C-alpha cells in the first residue's frame, strides 16, 4: 500500500491495495493510521460491488445508523446519493458539516464510492479542523476549550426543515421527523482518539447553539468559527472519478458538497462507521 499526500494541508491518495478483496488486519491498521494522519483518503480505481463496499466498511467497525434518509433496498447500511439530470433543487450536502454530529456517537468515518460522475462540478471540499485549532491564539483557545456546543438535525431534517420544502422534487427519500429537533451536547473542542490532536467540532448545518450563551453571542461565535475554518489554507478540494472510493474522518474535518452539475446524473454510494462519543479536550 502506497500513501501519497496531496499538495493541500490534508488528504492523500492510496494505491497498491485492492479493496474488492477482504481487508486483513495489517491493511486495516495501515488505513487507520493513514487516515488519522491525512484525514481524507482517496482510493482510485476501486470497482466495488455493494457487497464489497459493505465488507470494506464492516472491516473498519460497526455500521453507523442513518436516521433520516431511506437506505437502498436490500442494503440497509448504504445510502444512494442520487441526483437526476432534471432535478433543479439544491444538491445534497450543500453546507459545511461533520456527518451526523447530532448523534450521541457520531460516525468516525464516512465512505463514499463514486458510481456515476458528471463531467463538470460535484467536487467535495474538506476543511482541516485540527490545523484550524492549532492556529488560534492561546487566549481564544482558553475560552473555547471550556465550551459545549448544541448539535441538532432540526435545520435539514425536521418536518419544517430545508428538505421538507422540496422533498417531493428529489430522487432521494428522506425520513423527516420531529426526532430531528432533539439536541445533543458535544465538546466544542474534541480530541482525536488515535492522533491525540485537538479539533474544532462545529458546523453550519448541525451546530445550533452554545450551551449557556445567548443567541447573539452564539451567532457571533459560530460565524467566527465558520469563517476561520473555511479559510483557503485549510481547504482540500477532491475531484471525483468513477470508481474512486473516498474516506474521511469526521472527527478531524468538515466537508461540503459542491454543485455545478445541473443537467447531469450523479450517483454515489455512502456508508458510515459508528464512532465514539466525542472526547472533550483539556487545557494544556
């Protein structure tokens, strides 16, 4: 297995491994070490069947639950992210987020396999939440490390959320529910269980407040963190090719699904690996 870093602050391309074959313990350990270091791994030329995608995911841990989206028939742990050529609604995932951060034990890894790739658009962007933390002034770190953030799926998946406005116009089928309005508290600054690095754990889509803060202070802080995280020096842009498998660490990055492929079919298959409850960071 060969791991080649990208020119960006994060991300690497992995070659010399066949993911259609069962993953042995040595390969699993190498992948886990690589993703802890590079945060996003791209495996080109991996023509996986649905069963092989499931097997690869299961080798890395327990499947993560997907509460608000209908899975593929016969494959309860795979989501098909499909957008037809004639769809005019916003593309799925168009907002910076860490997957399912509203859960008590959010996914450690998300795995996305490219099936039908448009000739234009459709990039996936990532921001390095660990490097962004490292670069903050010490006095700001002292404040942030004591805070807990409120995470919820209310904005996209509640009956009054974004997807409720145009669900009948989408190929993907959502399970919009009042359960999306529940709130989960997580440390604003979390520690990675493998690398030990601290990371900012907040996003546009799922972070709706800061425990104990008034709405004005919350809005100002979340806006500051979003602007800081999405500075160009922290960004990696992945450009897709058919049969590429992309894997990222939700404990270290936020991501954003870019559009720009109206009039073209795009189909991706997605799984997640259940993670642990976020570990709160301690002051140095």
